[in-house]
């Protein structure tokens, strides 16, 4: 399988402070779904910002053999809260991220409707953010990220503010979108059940300050996954054990 992003020897810190991450090395395969879990404050969000190029690392490299393409962006980052612009319609919000690409107005509109269709909210194009539920807002957030056809989609606890039922629905939606768009995903979560439900691979971070990769699991369970199965519970249990080893070192999750 082709590698989409090669992350080698990343060390990350702020100003002259202690390192947040001491060493992070991973290759992400094309079309893979990788989850990153770890205690709160371990540096998960910071890692995504470095990978997206929003923050420079102290050491190490993020290399992505992307073909330069004026109609795509290499990365799109989705946060926990939808951060929609309240003064723009839903369509306007999706178009906003497309304005920096070299596309004609017609192409931008076509792309925007394509992704709204994909998340099942094309009928909401002319509504306003305040008229949407939390789950719908997060769907728009995903649509906005997918609209730029990112080579790597980075998601930072995107469903953690949602109620359990909506969260489960959106997890299913995300898997459908992943298949439909052939995108590569790096997904940060502190929810172990969510990591095992979604990902092919789970990377556990721990050890502050100066966190590193504590475990790197594959999740070879068939899809669609059954949360009630023994195999599923076994994977969640393995993750929980890895994390309780970290927490025995005095860290909270
Ligand atoms: N802009 C910043 N300046 C200084 N320290 C920061 C900044 N952003 C994050 N940190 C620190 O980096 C560490 C990791 O934060 P973060 O990546 O948000 O953790 P996580 O997402 O795993 O909860 C924390 O100790 C946090 O206080
Ligand atoms: Mg975070």
C-alpha cells in the first residue's frame, strides 16, 4: 500500500518549555483509518496541528508525497466544536473553505453540493447554522473538510461533545464517508470504544512530559463491527490495559 504521510522523529514543545511530545514516528498508509488515544494533555491536538503544518516541530519531519494540485488541500482538520460562521448560510460555510482553492465559482458550487449531498444535508444549504442540531452541525463540519478533497483528514475528538445516540450515528456516517471518498483518516479520541469501532490501527500515547508511542495496535476486526462481540470487547480491554499502565504513572485520561 502506498504511504500517504511519513512522520519521522517528531519532537514538539512550546517556547523554552519541556517537550510535549518527545518522539513520534509513524507511516500512514493510503486509505487507512488510524486512531490516536492517550490521556488528556498528552499532546494529541498539538500533534495534529504539527501534522497539518500549523505548528513547527522542534525536531523531525512530516513528509507527504502529495502531487501539487490546486483543487485539493493536503490536510483538513476537524475539531470538536463545529466552528461554523454564524453569518453565513450552510452553503456559504462549505464554500468558505473552497475559496482558497483555484476553482471556478461553478466548480466550487458543484463541490459544495456534492459534499452536502454526501452528508445528507443538501436540503439545508440555504439554512443558517443556528437552525441545525449539534449532530447536523458536525455533519456540516465534516462536509466542509471533505470539500477540499484532503489527502489526509485529521479529526480531533469530533464527536465527543455529542450525546451517545448521535455519536453512534455519526461514527457510522464517518465510516460510510471514508469508504465513499477513499480518504485517509487520522482520528484523535479519548473514547476507547470509538477507537476500536472506527480504526484499523490504534496508537496509544503516554508519558508526560515528553510523550511517546506506548502501544501501536492493529484492529483486524471485520466490518461492520459488532460492539457486543467478544473480539470487540477484547480489543477495548487491551487498550484499557495499556492506558491503565500509563495512568498508574499518575496521569488522568
Ligand atoms: N499554544 C500553547 N502554548 C503552550 N502550551 C501549549 C499550547 N497548546 C498546548 N499546550 C500544552 O501542550 C500540552 C498538550 O496539549 P494538547 O495537545 O492540547 O493535549 P491533548 O489534545 O492530548 O489533550 C498541554 O500541556 C498543553 O498545556
Ligand atoms: Mg486535545
